[in-house]
C-alpha cells in the first residue's frame, strides 16, 4: 500500500542587534524547528480513474525574545502540530482533488509591561484550526481547460497578533495585539480558464474570499503622546471580502512554432501578467488598508544558445486607500537582465547582470505600513520608498 515515505527536518536560529549611535541596544532572537513526515500510498485504479494521495504529519515550535528598550512584545513560545490528507482522482475528463488539514496550536506569552495595561498579563492560548478544500480540472478541448476550487480555511492568530504591546520602531507605530482573538475563518473560491497551444499559454482566474473575522492591523485613531508620538495600531478582527482577477501568459513571438519565423536559433518570447484585488470590510464598507494595487507587467525575452536577455516593465496603479492610509501614486518600474550559461566540469554556471528600476523612479509600496507611518516632516513624503536604480553582477553555480 505504501509507495514512498518522505521526512524533512529543519532548524533556524536567528539573532540581530539594533544599535543607537553605535551602542548596542535591543537584541531580537528567534529560534525554531520543524519536522514533517509524509506517506504516499500506491496509486489505485478505481472504476472512476486512478487515485493517488499523501497522508502526513508535521510538528513545529518557535521561541521569540526581545531584550532592550525597543522590545514591543513579550517573549513567546509557539507549538504547532497538524495532520493532513491530500487525494487526487484522475478520471478521463480531468482531475478531482480533496484536501483536509487538522491542527493544534498553542501560543504562550510572558507578562510584559507595555503600552496597553489590559494586555500585560501572561497568556496561554490554544487553537484547533481545521481546513477542507475540493478542486477540479476539466479538459474542455485539446487547448482549453477549466479549473475550480472551494475551501473552508482556518488559521490560528500569530504571537504578535495576540501580544504586541508597544512601540515598534521598525514600523514607526505603536502596535497592540488582542489576546482574545479567535481562529480566523474564511470561505475561499476560485474559477479559472486555461489555454495552451504549442509554446503559447494563457491563464485567467477569478477568486473570492469571504472572512468571518479577518485579522488586520488597523489604526485606532489614538496617538502615543506620552512617549513616541507614533500613531497607535491594533490587531483586530472583522468581516471582510477579498475578490479579484489574475491573468498570465507566455507567448512565443519569434522561433519554432512562433508567430514569426526565426532565421537562426534565437527564440523571442513575451511574458505578461495582470492582477487586481478589491478588499472591503463588510460591516463598514471601508477598504481594507495596505492591499496591493492593480498591476500590469510584461517581459520580452530573447534566448539564443547559452545567452538570455530580457527587458521588462511593471505598472502599478494608484491603490484604493483604506481608513487612515496615506495616498501613494501610480508608478512603473523597468528592469534589464542578461545571462550566460556555462558548463564547468560537472557543474552548471550562470553568469548574470541585472539592472532593476532602470529609470530610477520614485515609488512607494501600497502594502507597507511605513508609507503611512514614516513621513518626512519637511517634504511630507514617506521616508521609505522602494529601492532606486540598482545594478547586480553575479555567478550562480549548481553542483
């Protein structure tokens, strides 16, 4: 019955120190480990088609600690374990899949003297998220396929969503958690249409996610006048709906089976992508803050022997603003890339050069809280723009 058993183990140990005028200040530490065991059963030929699947178990734990004046939350310990099952049936008309996941999560936090006196006591919270999903793929013709998924998902709150309680210098805000947060629950659905003909592909998807209690970091309208002068933000839960559209394509412009013939071995491809999402709090009708703006991008690639070159651009529209979210403008970022592939003994090497933000455009991220919280007093512009023009030279070797 068992086809394969796979195990995976990992461990992390991270630490960084923040300095103030050259003097070591707050020390942040985070360590963790994870173990995963998955068992793949042998494919079974049922009357409806071939059935394949995986049964798995995973366990992980992490510890967080911040020591110093800029600590904004207590030391925490998080333990997680989960059982999951994924099955896929392959009838003649396409595929049908089923996924189940049951979790147990425990989040413990020490006592902490912070901004909100009501959030200073030690806590120990348990959550039991359970998620289920079904999906299908239907071959409409040799070139078209239809996909669809429906899921009921649940997520345990993170330690910082529960216990943040102080000045977070990195975000220029006072962040306050809510220890009474419950498991986040949502219905998720999507439908897509895919097309493929020779080297040409395109995919169009529509999705809609409805949250019973979406957990987000929301401005309270208060200001920490006694200490930092920063605005106060709190992790809260509210009903919300996310809906959007995504489209991607990869077309061969010049080359074998391309739109135009090639005189040599060079292949020219055009890759394009577009996406837009609208997120709204259902009770207030307000936009959910810090959601990505609509984007449209394209890349023209040329491949010839070991050489690869590309020119790309991505346009980001002006975002829909949530409550207490600073305005940011639309922008376009250009990039250029060139690489040369070389075989060195039994290894593969790629020499590459890349220029990002070719025009050195001034742009700000719609998803970063710093675009709202970190503003220059003189110019009234955010202090944290996206990176300007950058040039990279590198070598990548695969052994």
